[in-house]
């Protein structure tokens, strides 16, 4: 309360100091007015008493002085008006300054409160930063510990992989030895049968006639102990539309073709050597790229450029299932293990499918376009092989997450085929070269070369060209299939034809 009174007194003193000059002006003006009034009262009596020349002169001087005082009064009035106007202006400015001071005082209070809040928030942030740094240090310690454990596990994994490779090599050696023993047993049994057959020479006339009709240029009768070289071209079939991408034998006299006509066509070879269409398997929305069949040869598998894999029953022509999941053209597919299928695509993915519950159960990313896969490897049922555009052949174990081995060729790998013994694989590359690869040592045993579009039959062991089958100089061969009985070859060409030799 006392501070408030002190402020009022100070402001009154300041106002009095400002108005002091005006008060002096008013006091002098009041004195002047009083003197004028007195002069007015004195002059008439003086005039009435004397009218001499000196008195008149004084009166004139007084009047002049009065006029001067009136003029000064007018000037003082104008000065007073201007002073009042300035005073009002100053008072208005003073009130604005006071209002501004009040507003700034309020803002100052708000800023002080905000500053206090920010101080509290800053202290909290510092505390949180300290906690985060402590947690970061703890996480770094944990991460370093986990990295050390990871390195130890990686060393253990490498050791286990080395041990697995050693065991696989031993198992392959044992299988090879077992196969050699089995071959020796079969040879001994065959020698006994040949000896018994040679001892019994009593043949009837029909058997003798059949033997006499056997062509002399067949060489060894491969129908019993090997493959028979074809002697003549029986027929060239024209497909309705587009090129034939793949051809596969299903049975001794039944085969299937697939290509740009977006269908799988099943054919039967008649006793006369001609080929007749048996049925057509529909369902593909783009060209068929590859065919395969199960062990019973009753189900047909096909990959297509519509990104899907399809499975049909060859007897009923019913579409069993459609496997979808690739993001680009499906380039190849093969049966793998029991009720499983492996497929490759231009999306650089390899997928394993479950046929009982049609879905993808595992995916691999080799990083290169997959052009062919092999799923049936008798020496190791869990293994499958893939060929790629990056010139590599990759060997996979269905139980592992990455490939276990890769072999680099001289050109893009276009086709793979494992031989019947399961120990060797024929590799076709883009440089018009066939390579025979040993699956035990991963070394190339032989090379076979051709580039003019004909079908060549090579001796696997000697690499000698046994026979050349000519179709036409302007027809490129896309797929070849040898009859499982050993007698009969199919060749699909890019010019909408399938040729059959027997």
C-alpha cells in the first residue's frame, strides 16, 4: 500500500514539474490583467482633472502599452492552446506507453513461466538422454557378445559343413563301390544266363525267322542291354500354332509336347510308326516352357510364361492343381522327392512346392535367371541342381538355406540332364557345347560340340559321334527326348514341328 502511495506522489511531482512553466505564465498574466484594470480606473479621473499635453501623451503611451499587452495576451493564448494540445498529445503517448508497458509485463510473466517449463523439460531430456546412453552402452555390450557368439557359431557351421562334405564324399564312394559290386553281380548273372542260353540251341522255326529278319546294321542289340540307334525317320508332325518348346516321353508309345499353343498335347505312336493325338491338356494362359512327369508317368507337370506351374492327370486330362507365386515367367519345373516340385523363373527365384497342400514351402534367391532345374537325383534324394544365366550350375540341398556347391561354365547354362546312373550330368551351354559333368568330383569328363540344328547321337564313354539325324537346315532344335525303352527319339523344333525317329 505504501509503495502505491509513493508511486502516486512521484507521478504528481513529475506532473507539477512539467506544469511549473505554465503556472508561471498564468501568474504573470494575472498580474498584468490586474495592472490593466487598475490603469483603466485611474485614467478617467486623471482625464477629468487635467487635460494638458503631457497627460495626453501619457494616456497615449498607456493605450499603446495596453494594445501591446492585448497583442501579447493573444500570443500567450495561442501559446497556451498549443501547450495544451502538446500536453494532451504527451498524455496520450504516455497512456500508450503505459499500456505497452503493461502488455510487455504480461508477456514477460508468460515468458518467465514458459522458461521455467522449458527448464523442467530440459532437465527431463538430460535425464532421458543419460538413460538412453546407458541403454546404448548396454546394447553395444550385448551386440558385441552376440557377434562373438555368431563368429563362434559360424566357425562351428563351417566345421560341420566340412564334416558333412566329408561324409557325403564317403557316402558317394560307398555308393559307387556298392554300384560297382552290383554291376559285377549283374554281369556274372548275365554271363550265366548267356551260358545257359548258349548251351540250349534248340530254337523253333519262328524264333529263327525273327532273328533272320533283324537288321544287320543295328550293331549290338541295345533293346536289351542299352539304347538302340534310330534307323529311319517315321514322321514329322506339324503343331497347330507356334514353336514347340519341350517334348517328353511318358510311356513306351506315349509322349507329350508343349509350346506356344498354350496347351500340353499328348500323342500316341501307332504300330505303323505314325503319331496320333491322344488328348490335350488345357489351362495355361501363355506358352508352355517345360514338361516333366512323375515316377509312375501318370501325372504331367508344366511350367508356363504366365508365371504358373500346373499339374494334370494324363489319364483323365483333369487339371489337378495350379501353383502360383513367381513374379515373372516360369522357365522350368521338375518333380522333386515325394509330392514335391521344384521350379525356376526369370524372377531369379527357385521355389519348392508341396503338391498335397498346393503351396510354396521354401524359396531360394540365387541372384540369376534360372533356365533349368534337375530334381531327380538317385544318389542324394534331397539334392537338386539349377542352371543359370550367370554361367553357373548350383547344387542345392533342400534342407539348407543356401546352395552347397557351384560350378562355373564357359557360357550361359541352358539345359541339364542327369544320366540314368545318377553319377553324371549332361550340361548344354549357349556356346553350342555339351559337357559331361561328374557329380562326384564336379569335373568335366567330355565335350560334345554342334551348332547346325541337327540331332547328334554321341557315345558317352568314347565321345565318338555315333549318328547324325537331319531334319532341315532351317530348323532349330529346342528339345530332344529318348524313349525310356531305348528305342525311339523325339525332337521338337522352333518351326512348329516334332520329328520322330525309330
